[in-house]
């Protein structure tokens, strides 16, 4: 999986989407937007890391990105519409605030587009794995900025 990612143009797509997602996540912070309550305040750093960087990307990507994309793909042929509709599903599990819901909607567009591009070239398994990795790295960056460096 890593060999494919590093030796193809997919790497540039991966990094590009990651950079765009980070920029989209940072923009609201410049305007002091309320993202809702932090439900992880009383949890240990290890607990938060496991939930945010390992557990959530696997479950969320499989059930709220891959599954909706595949279900929609069975009766809708327009890939752009599939990406936009499936992204609504992903956003609706992130309802801490309106701002957070909107931010995750746009982030999910990147995840779903990446998934479809890789799936077309390498199949469902590779696409699922690399999309989980993309989601996990994005969450890791957020974890580091919020929990370790206290930037956000």
C-alpha cells in the first residue's frame, strides 16, 4: 500500500488533499469560530490519541465515507453528486456545532474524492486503506495542534 502511494501521482493527490483539509480546518480559527464543547477534556492523551487517530478514522471512513459512496454508486452514476451526497452523511456525525459540521463536510469531500480516484485505479481495498490513512494523518495533525502544542 505504501509503495503504491509513494511511487505514483496518488501521493501528490494525497498530500494535496491533506494540505487543503488542514487549511480549511485552520481558517475558522482565525475568526474565533465556536466548534462546540470538547467532549474529550477529561480523557487521557493516550485515550484521545487512540480514539482520534486510530479508532475514528477506521470506523468513520468505512461506515460514513466508503459505505455511502458504494451505496450511492449503485444507483447514481455522477461521481460529483456521489461525493457531495456521501459527504453529507459524514458531516452529520460531526454535529458539535454548525461550524464543525460545515468544516467536516468539506473535509469529507476530499476524502470521498480521494477514495473514488484510488478505487478506480487500484480497487476497493487499496482505496479504503489509503483513505483511512489520509483521514488518520489529518486527525493526527489536529491532535498534535490541539492536544500537544495547544495551537488551536
